C-alpha cells in the first residue's frame, strides 16, 4: 500500500472521529459546546497536519487572494455598520468580559483556525469521500459557531434555522472550500476571523432584519467565489467556458429559487405563503392547502374577504369576514370559518390583520404539515 493511501486512511479515521464528537454537540443544549468543539478541532488539526507528509502546491496568486479577501471582509463590515444609518442601531451584544472571552471569543477563534487547517489538509488529498467528509465536518463546525440546532421544537423554528443559519453556512463553506483548495488556509482564516469575531468588539449593530442579513450572508460568498474564479482562473477552450457559464447560471438560479422560497415563507415580500392546518375553512380551504396572501398594509377589506389575523394566543387564523363595522373611527372585522357553526368570538382590528388571501394552492402544504407532525 502506498504512503499516500495510508495517509488517506489515517485522515479519514481522524475526520470521522471528530465528526462523531461534534455532531451530538449540535443537538444537545450545553453551555460548553463551543469550548468542547474548539478542543476537539484543535487536536484534530494537529493530528491531520502531522499525519500528511505530501501536500499540493498552492496557486501563485495566494498573496493577492489573501489581500482581496481581507479587503472584502473589512468592506463588508463597513457597509454593514453604515447600514445602521438607514435601519437604526441597537445594542446587539454584551460587552466583552473575561468570561465571554474564555467561553466564546477564544473558542470561536480556535474553531475557525483549526477548521481551516483541517479543510486545507483534507482537500489536498485525492478522493471524493474525504472531500465530502471535509465539507460535512466544516459545515458542522460552522453551525457550532452559532447557536446550534438544539432548540428546534417546531416547524417554524426549523425554517428559521434553515434560512438564517444553514443556508448561509452552506454557501460560506462552498467559498472556503474553493479558496482552501487553491490558495491555502490563511486567506480563509483572516476573512473568517474578521467577519465572525467583530461582534465581540463592537457592541452595537444595525437594526437589520434577520432574514435580510441572512440573504446578504448567503449571497456574498457566492459573489466572492465567482469573482475570484473569473479573475484568476486560466482561460480554457470555448466549450469549457460555455459549460462554466451554464454551470454558474444553474447555480445562481437554484440559489435564487431557494432564497425566494425562504423569503416568501418568511413574508419578506409583499406576498407570503401560509399552510392550512385546521378544517375550519373546509370546502373553500382544506387541510394541506397553501395560500398566497398579500401582506396587509391598510388596504380596504370588505365582507366575504378571507383574511389572516393573529388571535389572542398568537396563532394565525384564516377566516372569512362576515361583517365590518366602524365604531368611533375604529374598524372592527367580524369573522367566521366557513365550516364552523358559529362566528368567531369578538372581533378583529387592523392591528391584528396579517394579510388578505389571494390564491389557493391545493395540497401544496402537505410536506410542511408532515414536518410539523415530526416535531410534535
């Protein structure tokens, strides 16, 4: 057996062992998760670095890419904080203390550095299995830098984590893989330390919505990856360039579709999507149907309109308006489910209304209901 094959087996075993340690930390609410992850990844980085004797040479553009990523990181931070002039500022984080430094800042820095060392070593080895395992390990480490996924108790929380945490982590790791394979660990380390750890030193931040910030974090790595590829990749034959363009177009279309669906579900556009989960509107809107609604912004609502509103318990109700009254300048909307014998108790005011139902998608909401059942 060749020396390279032996090295590959050792790396595979070490990576599997570390992944087995990190995965449970994602699902268990534990105050020392990040510290445990930092220790495990640091040991793994030392082992992988020592186990491999042969590494591929990196691109001659390593210094330029390091400078480019550093500038990109600081430019992103500058624009991020300047956006506070538009969104306003909030106190987003606690001030840095010795305890926070020991429990969060230093472990986060160690996770980033160790992850990039492991990534670079693993990507230098041939073999799809090792590269796929490297992506999985780095993705889990990225998730552990955040809050993890231990608090997933509902379908809504699952959607929040997918949109706000998982998708940005996936696109970021695509960029980090691309950089590490061609330019080594250092550009990624510098870039990640800047864009991740700044929150420990700057306690205020823009009052930007979480979904908008996630959208930027999803899009930025893709843009940087494509820009570097265009800037430094050697020109190939026309056929290859055409294939690349189609590949980029397909990836961009898929990314845009995913982002659009997430934002639509999160009601970040003028229109939103809601799944019917109860039979109160049976006949018109059945369980498992999805409805596209227009977000309420003061538009006129009349009898027979189907509206979405928040009840006293915080749940969203989809019922039909059966009466509208103006009492001392306050509009009161009385509602009823088509399948219910009696009208709803009380009335709905404008502040309670979420949107007005426009289009029904029969049966389109069943996957969401199935997922919801899994988390009950």
